[in-house]
């Protein structure tokens, strides 16, 4: 029959009966778990026993006050099985019905372990980029900044964040017999090797009439600064001889930092 209003939260089903093989004992095992003695009606020799006085029940354990004999007839009827809960209607469950921990808001989700947590694992938190079009050079054979070239400042929002760096540089060497090494520093820390940095250009000058042509090179690295203070990333270079250049003949270099949430 049709009705108006919220569907009922309970449904009814048939009662269940269990027969026992008796012996001289007080302990028996129930086929279905119950909360207490009131969930079953126990009969011994066709006489109903008083719950809690003649027996106790919890889970699947039935305990009698007095031991039965092997000639006794004993059975029980599961009263608790007469009522069962059906699926709740849509939109009928609120936070007060949940045991979830954590804070529910627009930035969290409910995990499989019943806790509210923020989304993470690779989320880009911020992007900072810088460009440099000024021709810069150095003759120093140890890593230097070449007149403060291509520098970027970023302040991580979390000490657990990682910084993914991409540096695209325009490079040139004045000596056809020299190598030029490039790297990225985080403040005073070289993120490449101390000897060869992150990128090596072998004799980057053309020895033909096109000896003024520059080269494009790219460096990438995933850094773990472990800080929430401002840090500076900067491209350093060193030639093994002659002069090493960035942005030679109107070239342009770019460095970009992506903060990745842990």
C-alpha cells in the first residue's frame, strides 16, 4: 500500500529456530550472534526458561545456570532476528550519524579509513617564473653567477613540499677548445655535482664562420628544500677556459619553479 512520508527504517522477517544436541553441560553455541539473553526464547523439555535467571547469552555463547542432561530436549527461537534494518533513504544520513574524525569542509574528503583529510600527493601549490635577456659572461673557472643572472625567489607554503625546477638557458663559449658547465644553486647549495654541475657543453663554439651561434640547453631537477623560508634559485656557470656566456647575442633564458604538495 502506498504511503506519504519517509520510508520506514525497519523491516520484518521470519523467526529462526535452533535445536541443540544436549549433554551434561552448561555451555552451548548459538548459530546466530545475539546481544543478550532477551534476544532468544529458550525451551528445555518444552518449558520456556526465564532469560538472565536460567541462562545468559552473548554473541554466539549460550550459558545455562544448571547443566542439562543428554536426555533433555532443548531448542531456542531467535527473537532478535524478527527485526532487521533496511537501507536508509537517500540524504537521510548526516554527520551526527558518522564516526568519522577530522574536519569536514570544502578542502577535505572522506577517506576509506573513516577520516576527513585534505587532498594531496602531487598538487601544484604555486608557480614562480623569471626571465633574463641581458648578455652575461664570466671567465672564472669555478661556478659563479655571471653577474647575478637568471635568479628566482620562492617561499614554500610547507616544509614537506618539493620544488620542481626547469631552467632553459641560452649558452655560448668564446673558446673552441673549452667546455662550459652549468648548474642551479639553491641559495649557496649546488644542486648539481660540485665538479660538473648539471649540464656540460663540450666546445660550444662553432669553429666555422658561424662561430657566433649560441646553444639552447635545459636543466630540470626535483628539489627538497625542507623549509618555509624564502629561498633563491639561480643559474651558475663556469668555463674551463676563455669566456662562458648566457644570452649571447640577444638570447633569452627562463627559470620556472613549481611547488609540489607532499
